[in-house]
């Protein structure tokens, strides 16, 4: 019985490691996910700045067209001023000239403000480009390392699966079936060490008479608390 339990213990160790490798192979570490998020956020910021820049450049082009039209009107009004024949017409033309000048001033201020904003945007884009390059390099380096680790884990899993099949043959079928039923309900752990009269899976103290029976390795005994198969290992 001791040999069977030893074989079962080795079998479980391999199963636990395979389960851990499956878990490692199924996800990307949080720090790498965060790196990708940081990189994407910088990209999104750059796209936002580019959109703002295009919008401001379009507004400037439209304003420059309006500005040219207003300046043409102002020139025309200056010419009209020389041709007026009475005070009423003279004041009306002056009013048109004054309105045109005010509108020209407003548009020129808008254009200047838009150009200043574009300069700020261009500075921000330069910063984003630098930050994006750094973030991308950092993410890609981490992903390469992660892929290398995943390759190692996949190789180890393949090796462990071969070992699992070999170990399964060393465990008596009835004992393995009992173990499989328990492990299915206990997160893959169907065998628990009993160390210093304590079950190492549920940490409940094992009665001394059960410990004494475990020492003899003459039968399969399960933990009264977690129902796992107990394996005597006082020195481990």
C-alpha cells in the first residue's frame, strides 16, 4: 500500500503542475496587459491631437477665405467713400468700413489663436510620438519574453503529460478511480499529506488513532474533514 500511495503522490504532483501550466498558458500577465493599455492610450491621445489639428487647420482655411472677402469689402468701401455725395451716404459707408474692420480684427484674432493652438498640438504630438515609441518597445519586449516563457511552459506541459501517463500505470486502478473522484471535487487535489497529525490540505488535526493507522500503510484512509486520501509524512 505504501508503494501505491507513493505512486499516487507523484501522480498528483504531476497533475497539479499540469493544471498550473494550463493556467499560465491561458492568460497574459496583468503587467503586460497594462503595458498594452498604456501604449494604446498614447496612440489614442495622438489620434485625438491629430483630429484637433486637422479641425483647426480647416477652420484657419475657412477663416482666411472670410478674411480675404472682408478685406475686399473694406477696399471697396474705401473706394465708395470717395464717391459719396452727401453726409448720409458718407456715414453709412463709414459704418460699413468700421464693421468690416471689426470683423477682420475678430477673424485675425481667431486665426492667431488657432495657430497658437496648433503649435501646442504639434508639441504634444512630438511628445506622444516619443512616448508611444517607448511604450511600444516596452510592450513588445515584454511580450517576446512572455512568448518565450509560454513556449517553455508548453514544452514542460508536454513532458509532464508523458510522465502523467507513465505514473498512472503505477497506481492501482481502484485507487486511481477513488482519487479521481475526490480530486474532481477538491480542485484537483485528492491526496493530502498528514504532517505532525495535521492534514496539510484543510489544516484540521487528525485523530491520533488515525495517525497510528496511517503509519502502518495497511489501508486507504481519508481525512474526516476534507475527505481527501491521507498520506503519512511526519518528517516532511
